[in-house]
């Protein structure tokens, strides 16, 4: 076999390996160690693993998404990144009672990923929300009691659809965050703040009916719950 054939094979092999994307196992290990199954975060013990978290964030910065990554690979990367950076933000300011005790928490450009400095708002609004996947709202967290629980496993491209569906169903069935019946809806303000995201293929009730075990009436009375911004610890 000629030398250039070996080069082509090597490049193809490299592409195959790289297209498997990014190894989120260090983040998964941290989540398993410091986050309970019901989404409570032990920030005191997490702080003892600050170096490991910092190394994971550095690896995110060194391996940003490429053009050949799939949508699932991109989503898993940015969801995990958002959640890891949120934890990092809290730990930089801990102890605190609420993420809102931090000045401009979503606007601080604290993290360099590739050649770009990001804040949480950039990732949520300029990247994730533009990927036309409304279930991201139940996967990314704001470190608060009323936000969706932080999963204690990292999101992966392979299991992403299952993970997003589970996160959505878990959030909707949690009566402390949403109360849903056939004729009455008391919903998280997430559905108010990001209302257009849930109307891509119908209205809000059409979206909800995809993830409930019964059909909600199109005439159901809708109210929004107060939002508890206390830290999710």
C-alpha cells in the first residue's frame, strides 16, 4: 500500500475517533459524587473538588464543537458546559443563599472555550435555544430550588433523547414545580419566560401533552407558580 493511502486511512480513523466527540466522564464522576438523585447539590464537598472541576472546564475549552459534530453531540456538550459553569459560578461565590446574590450572574464572561469568552446567557440564548430543542430548559439549571433538578449524570450524545425526555417528565410530574391536571395548570415560570420555545409544533398544551399520561384540555385554566431562587443544596 502506498504511503499516501496510509495517510488517508489515518485521517479517516482520526475523524472517526474525534467525531465520537468529547469525553464527559470527569463531569459525570463529579455529579455522581456531589449531587443527589433528587438534584440537591452538596456545594461544600464540591468545593473540595474545585481542581477536578477546573480541569473539566479546561478540557471543554480545549475541545470545542466542530462542524462535523452531530446535533446530539453539540447539545450534550453545551448542556454539560452550562451546568458545569453554573456550578463553578456558585463555588466562586460560596457560601451564598441564592444565585441572585451574585452580581450579574448570567452576564459575567468568566470562561474561555476555544477562542471565545462566554457567560451563561450566551450559552443559553445564543447557542442552546437556537438549536430548536425546548427540552433543554429541563436539563440546564440555575442552581435554584424552583429550577429543574440537576441530573447526577452527565448528558451524552448516545443517550440524549432518553435523558431529555426523562428530565422533562420528571420536571412536569414534580408537584413542587408544576401542578398539572386535565383542566388546571399551575406551571413553572419557565413556561412563561420561554413561552415561544414550547410553541414550535403547536401550542403549550400540545407540548405538555407529549409528556403527560393524560390529555390536558385545550381550555385548561393556566396560572404560574412563584419562583424560589434559594440555592438548590
